[in-house]
């Protein structure tokens, strides 16, 4: 497939997706995690406390697979389990403060540099960028949903 008919911004976005995937793999490696475990940790870092079932749904994994992921991450000190006060059978998992700190520390330089660049732009540019990124995020989510349902029975 030739890409010459795509707008340079579209090609730059595709390059960004590729770099995001490579960055995610490198962060996982630097934390001594496989990519699946890192993605679970990252999802939990963003969502806050959830049940293993909710995490399984978020990851598109079975509850048994997710329990194994949670066990590995808990044994490494990245996750902790919390029993419900009203219902002790309800267990939620969350990222430990240390793991949250480690993830934030890795991402902080990139987030700070991007934020500094964006905040230095004129207001109308900031609005265009934010709008474009929001649309791109929605397009990517729609594409992911289409891919996910394509293989469903």
C-alpha cells in the first residue's frame, strides 16, 4: 500500500502510534514486566480501584488470566487488594503508590515537554490541537471497537 496520498499529519499520527507502542514496550521492559502485565498496571493506574472482573473486561481477558496477572503484579509490589467494608467478598485491586510514582516518573519528562510546547502556542492553535487529538482518539476507539467486534461470534 502506498501512503503518498495521505496528508502529512495523517502520516505523522501513524508514526506517533508506532512510537507509542515502542515506548510502551520499553517502559514495560524497564519495569521488568511483560507487555500484558504492564498494560494491566497502566489501565489500573488510570482507572483507580476496580474488581478483577472489571479489569478483565477492560483488558479483554478472561477472569482467570486477569487473576494470574494480578497475582504477578501483587507479588512484585505493584498492586494491592482491598476487601470491601460492607461486603468482604468484594475485592478490588489498585496500583500501589510506589508503582504509580514509578509510572509517573517515566512519563513525566514527555508530558512536561509536550505541555510546555502546547502552552507556549497561541490560544487558537491550542484549541485546534486539542480538537484534533480528541477526534483522533475517538476515531481510534471506533476503529478498535470495529476490530474487536469483527472477531466476535
